[in-house]
């Protein structure tokens, strides 16, 4: 049975069964990546250059942008050798996108029907463009934990839609509906929480690097230290969504070893 038909039967994008279904169907997902080069300010030195691969649109399955909890997005990122964006990178993606897509607000719900309808609304705004921002809100890493952020928009859109906007977190001259907000539980899902990631493998000043490690140095974050590898920052996905007990054991072992090594530095 196609992914969407099964998702409709489940009904909610916050349900463990939906999360398991997404992970099972991930090999069918439409992933569109594009390069992004960002200058990184350095005190007393010339700017550094961070070269990344970011998503040009949100993850789609069966042609629909899927919704995800923060916990599910972390699991998807792990499987794709990617990681969450930061507000800094979310701002840069919007600034450099080929086409800006206005937010598509509707009453808050985690229903699969709303996910499908919201994705269709974004398609109408995108008008066939392949490099768009923002297709929804992002789960992002911040110094205070995982937050929801985004829905970049113009002040003229805000005035016409009657929806307030606020200065973007990192780049001047940009505005967002959603400032970084860490109040949602990591199992929160709604129609606006789409999945956009950045590959961990990157280049910094021409050298191969791991973006997660750079985050811990404040690179790619606007200067904030973001530790996406701390054990309590990676909640487990539902048991039904795991590949198996062996995979869980290996992940736990890896995190324990990482914590031990870090404690010695």
C-alpha cells in the first residue's frame, strides 16, 4: 500500500505508527540538495568559508512534504548522514533560495490531511520552482536545545495576512513568523513542521570537516555553541521504528564512548 494511503489510515503525524511508517518509506523519499557557501566571521582574522549541502526543499514522500517531530527528524538525519539546521543556516538558505514561498498558516493540527493540504498550498506558491524557502518551519539546533524556527516572510506579506513577523535570528533585514522556540516537546508535530536538513560532511576553508563538530565550536551557528551530539539531545525514536535491538545497542554504546572521551578533555 502506498505511503500516503497508510498514513491516512493512521491519521496523525504525531502517532508512533506514523513515525515508523516514515522511516520504513525513507528510501522512497525525494531529497533535493543544493550547495550553500557561507562566510564565517572570525575575530582578528579574515572570514572563513563554510561549504555545505543543504536541502532545496523539504523531504517529500509520495510527492508530499512530510511532517515530523523533532525526535523523528533527528532519526531521519542520522540515517541520511545529515544534521539539523541552525537559525543561522535557515536564514542563509532563505536569503539564497531561488524562490521565496510565503507561509501557509492554517489551524494547528497534526492530522495527515492537514499535512497533505499544506504541502499542496506550498506547491501552488512554488509554481514549479525547485529551490524554495521556506516550505515550512524548521527544527533547529540552538544553544538552549532543539527549537522550532522559521517561516521567513516579508513585512508586506505580514501586513496583508494579518500575521505578525519578527526579526530573523541571525541575518539582518529578514523576518520570520516563528522565532526560536524551545517550548515544544520533542514529540510535537503539526502541519507546519517539515523536514529540511544539512549534510554533516562539509568543507571549512577548503578542508573536509564534520558539521556537527563545527557546531560545537560555534561555526555554522552564528557563534553560538550548539552540541547536537550530547546524549540527552538525541531522544530515541519509537521502538517500532528502530531497525532492531542491535542498532539501539550500538547507538547507546557509541554515545557512551563519546561521553567518556569528551570527559577526558
